[in-house]
């Protein structure tokens, strides 16, 4: 499963958690760990990514599978990011907004909760 943790900082009087912002049409695949402070609109985060604490991912970015983004990194808009450590390797398409809207809408329209799937499989036995 994917884990989303708020960024935190330890002060002398205790641990403080910071708010996290997720924009519209963000698609996060399986087995990711995300501690970003800001994830913009129209973002695709591939399977197995690790997004370090207090990262900022601007709008219309594609983070390829198994990328590891170091803490406090700022990813510019329309970036394709991959690697460990992750680097910007290209520029994403200008129609990313339309693409991500369609991807997210299709996923939502076809989504079946895992409990429904397990119950269906049990009834087949």
C-alpha cells in the first residue's frame, strides 16, 4: 500500500506536523511513500516512488516508477522525473492536464474497493 505522511520537524517543545497540499487530478500508484509538503495539480506518481520530506512537486509532472526524490527538492512544472536520486530527465506534454483528467476519471469510474473484490472471489469458491 501507499503511505502518505505529513512532513514534520522536531522542536524543543515537541514534534510539529505541517499541512500537506494535494492538487486536483493526482494519481498515485501502489507502494509509494510520500512526505511532500505540496503536490500540485495533474501529477502522476509511479509505483514504488519515495517522495522525501518537505518536497514540492509543481503542476503537471510525471514521476516515473521507483524514483526517489530527496527531501526538500522542488520539482518544476511539466517535468518528467526518474532515478535514485531522482532527476528531471525531460519535459512532460503540454496536454498533461487533459491526459491526467481522463486517467483519473477512468480510474474513478472503474474502481472497485478491495473488499468488494475479495467478497466476489469468496462467492466463486
